[in-house]
C-alpha cells in the first residue's frame, strides 16, 4: 500500500502507524511437510486445537474427500498390547462409535470377525467390562440380522451392526461387527470386551470384511503389513495378571523391535487363514519331519499353545527322555521331567526358529513332572468356517508359545507370513514388572476409509478349526486364551 505525501499529512498519527505496520501483521505462510509412516499411539495426552497434528488431520480430510484414491495419504500406526494372565492372551484396544468409546479386544490372526459384548449382556459378561451401546452412538446402524459364532471355548450370539471403528490411528466408517448380549462364560476375561479378527474375509463367519482388510484394499497403509511383538512373563513368579504385552503395528513394521531381515513364507491358502508350510521340528538335536499332509500351519496370535498331528507330536516327545502321554482331563498333552530344559525349534522355509525352554514348559503337574506346550490337535472334528471348497487341511496351529520368540509379520501382498530375530530392545521388555500397563484410550485419526458392504452368514456359523484346540486343552491350562 502506497500513501501520497499529502494524504500522510492529513492522517492521525495512530492511523498512520497502523497502515505502515500492516505488512508485518499479515498471516504467515505455513508449509506442511509430508509425514510418511506416521505412528499414532492410542494412548496420548490431549492436545490443543490448531496443533501440527490438527493441521495434518484437516489436510488429510480434504485430500481424502477430493483427491483420487491414488493420491490418498498412506500411513501406519501402532497399538500397545497387554499381556493377560502370564502369556495366556494378548489384547489391544479399539474405539467405536460417535462419540468414540474405547474397548479392550483380543487381537486374533486366527479368526476374521469383530464382536463386542453389548449393553445388557445377560450371561458370560463381567460387570467390570465396557459394553457396546448403539443408542449412545450417532453413527450406529442395526442391520437387523442375527449371528452366532462357535469357538472351542464357547459361543457368542447377537446381532450385526455397523458403526465407526478406530484403531492405531486408522478409522473405518460403517464397519460391520457383532454386538453380543449373551456369550459363554469364560470366553473372555475382564477387562476384555471382545475380539478383533485379523485373518481374511473368506474366514469370516458373518461375511463382513475385516477392519485391517478394509484399510489394505483402500490403499491407505504405508505397507500391506501387520507386525507383532509379544512379551514373555510365563517364567516371572512376581508377574501380575496384567503386564505390558508388546506392540502391534499396522501398515508397517517396527524396526526397533527386530534385527536382520524378515524371512517371509508364502501362504499355502488364499483368503482364509495365515497358513504357511512347516518343514520340521527340532528337539534337542533330533529332527522330526512332517508327514504327508502334515505341513500346513496356521500362525495364530489368538492361541496360547501349539497344536499338531498326533504322530508328529508323539515323535517330538520321543526325543525328550522321561516324557509320557497323559490321559483323562489331560488327554492330548504330554509330561516331561521338570529337571529337563527342553530346546525346541520350528523350521519354516529352511530356517529354524528357537522356542525358549521357559515357553515350552507350561508348569508343574506334580513335584517332578511338568507339562509341555505342544499337544495333539485334530481338525477333522471341527468344520472349517467358509472353507468347504479348500482341499488343504490344517495340521498345525502355531500360537504364542512360538510367537513370543520372534517378531512376526503378516503381509497381504504378496500374501505371506514372515519372522525376524528379536532386537535387544524387544528382549529387554520381557519380564519387566515395573513397566506400565497400557489402558484403552482414544487417539487421533491419521487415515479414514468407508467400509464396504458385505453379505451375512446364516445362524450357527462355526468359527475355525483353530477352535478345536480348546476341546483338547486341560482345564485351566490356557486361561481361555485358545480362541
């Protein structure tokens, strides 16, 4: 702005000073840097509006609304896990509804459905857990369709709904899931309110597309991967019922938690379980080879132990002096001398991955004998949800007994499961009773997609062959973690 000398002479001094200062009062130009691989924890301190996080979120909303799918911002995030009942199960948290409410849920790569205990839960629900109340959410919709899922540890019944679901900085609107007024007693233990299935849609009993798959197919993930690190407290006598459980990363891997490269193995099935081929099991230097039809192994974070065919499991314990098959309520399990430190490894794709002796030993049966973590599992007695046309049988269910010893990665494209050696930073988290236990909180959203429609299954759908594990489990050994 330019002022003539005659006009300057006629202006009051205060107005003259304001005109001269105008350029310096103009709004500054703000440059927004692109942030790739953003990790947004669910546990966070409330931030004031107009922060950098708020600005990034506003920018993302416009890009998502007006940009093409190829131009959408990709992202990643993580969820801090809780170790429940000394390695029996691991859970994280999600947020559901508008306004959002946080819930603790088991993270289960061996199933594909999401369900929550609903308000007014008449059975199987602890009074201390958070229950889903659709009437409190402005984005809730009742699909008026009932469902039932049978697990080895019980049954969940209820009705299908849609609502906004958030996790690890991601949001899916119109996500289909089950609301369960009744469920079998002991299916989940407080403070857990439900289960988040992380397998493929083809395994879903309700037909709904899983939360993670909605994100993957919408192209908002940095990489088509989910990574798990699970802690160990099984051998810590002073461990509490809830301890820090590790880290779940969605849309990336956490390079601070592993060393070296990730060894991937392609899936042996498509659109069902995370299934890879098991080459062999090595026990104390003796190799147990897999028989014909005994190689397919489901990698299942929702299962505590390791189940396998009777012949191979018997051959494993044959390598342990003094071991013997148990009967009665312990049928399918084996005992071994507590004085024996058992060294076991499982070989996938030619690479052996060791299981710590502490993970192999489930605890004492009596003063001198202990129970092993490998037990006999048969899939023939349990129908497999939505896999009638599949010709590949499930021989092994590989749960947390193994997964605590590796960094595990579940990759959608090309479809594979990978393992890597744990870093010193990860190993240092094991048994740390001074560490704080994560609590369910609601974090910021870095990427949002709209859920796709899905067909529903008929009532009485059965969950998966992995559920048969609990049918063979001894009472109290797995603390209802074999889902």
